[in-house]
């Protein structure tokens, strides 16, 4: 039994990672199709030991396709997701276009896969499921076991986000500025508002009226939607000169007492998490080590002495994987495992 899967945005950072993860995890496919804009038609994409040629999204017929994994930006999702969903295919969308719609589930399988059961039972569903923003995905995976244990009241998060979250051009900008600085070229910011090489920028996505950025607002809105609307969230999102891997310093206040040891134990037993917390030089994870890994790593678990029932921790994950491509494929896996999607065409 295999599913026909199409990837929209096949040539992007996340799209390419999706093919790698589908192959790596042996997702049960009967066929995999790479879709992109007309500009990229014919471009070759690796899928396991096969090479796929990109087809044109504009004239692709989705009849018989089971899953459409979209990562081509919000405008493409807005233009296509409903049309594709209406053909009966399940769209799992990595953009922010539908995340905050009341009737679109926002899923991190380790946290709220059960929401899929109710959604798939609805007759009026649009067949669109949203994948959260990268910084939220790793955060809620780490918060969930602690929330179950001691009930979170409030969190304060500072993110250290890699340039790959901004796409390939952003990675090129860090690379070119870094090389340029060694030969005395003055860096020209283009994708980023200021120099990113040898610098940090406290600004991701657009500014909102209250002074927070959209990236910071996403962490707040998505954490509430996925985990618990009662949790208070404040975030400062910062871009750092790292190619892959987002890090987060998280301070948490709980309703009930919880010790660092209890937190460590709960995190160790939770799905998708690897605890590396040795309280010595090097006894924690950095983004360079998280790259290419599926886990959300938690280190530096300790008491936050500024509040009653407070803890602090450091959370790192590969933003192109758990923050995007992996979580998308885990949503498809959850739908298959829960018996919620059957192949439309027998393989
Ligand atoms: C970023 N949150 O890191 C974005 C990617 N989804 O810029």
C-alpha cells in the first residue's frame, strides 16, 4: 500500500529536505512528484536513489494524489491549497497562510495529533492542515511534557534563529558577507535589514503595532493554539549568523512545583526529545550538532530563581527538519497511523 505524494516548492530549502526525509523514513509512497513554478520545470531533485524532474504546478492534475506537502510561501498556499484540497488530496501546508484559521488544525504530532481525528471526521473540512512556524514546533515539543506535569502559567522565550529559516538567499547572504569581510569588502545587507555576518539582528518578519515582530507573535499565537490558550507567552526573536539550527532560551513559570530533576525525567521520557544536560563545559547541545537530526534537544535545565515554581532551559533543533519538513511528514505519518487517510488509487 502506497500513497501518491506531491511536494510543492520542491526546489526550496524545505522542499529538498522533504524528499530526503520521505526517503529516510520510508514513508509508504506509490509515487512522489516534485512541483514548482514554471521557472524550475525540468530541474532535477534527488529522492532516495532516484532523480525526479520538477513539473509545473500551474498545469498539474492532482486527481488521485493523496498528500500534497506545500512549502512555496504563503501566496502560493493561498492561491492553491483550497483548490487542491477540493480534489480530495490532503494538503499539509508549511506557510503561515492558514495556521490561525479556526477550522484549520495546527499540528505538532508529539503534542496534539489527536486533533486530527476530530478534523478528519468533519464533513465540511477543507483538507488543509497547517504546520507551525519553526520556532514554535521545537518549543511546544519541549514544553508539552512539562505542562502535563506542572501546568505552565507563563513563558518567556528568546530565540537564536539560523539564516536557513529565511531561505536560500538568506544563507547565501551570510556566506557572501562572511567571505567578503575577510577581503575588506563592506557587507551589503539585502535579505536582512542589517549585516548578518559576525552580528545578531533582533528582528525577524515584519513589525506589528505593539512593537513585537510577526515572528514573535507567531510563537505566542501558535503555542496557545497547539498547547493551551491559557499560557502567557512573551518572545524576542533574534537572527544569528548560524546556517542551520534554531536555539531558544526559555524561562517558564508553573502553577505547581516542579524540580529540574523531575523536568529532566519527564523530558527524557517524552517523544521526539533528547536531553543532553551535563552541567559541564560542552555538556549541552548547539545548533551545529543538531543539524541533520530529528530530535529536539534540551539542555541547561535549571531553576529560574526569579519566580515561584520557575524553570529555565535551552532548546535546540534543526529548523529545516522538526521546524518544517520533518513535522510536515510526521503529520502525514500520523494520519496514516491513525487510519485517517487511505490511498485513493490502489498501488
Ligand atoms: C524564520 N520562522 O526562521 C522563519 C522560518 N519559518 O525566519
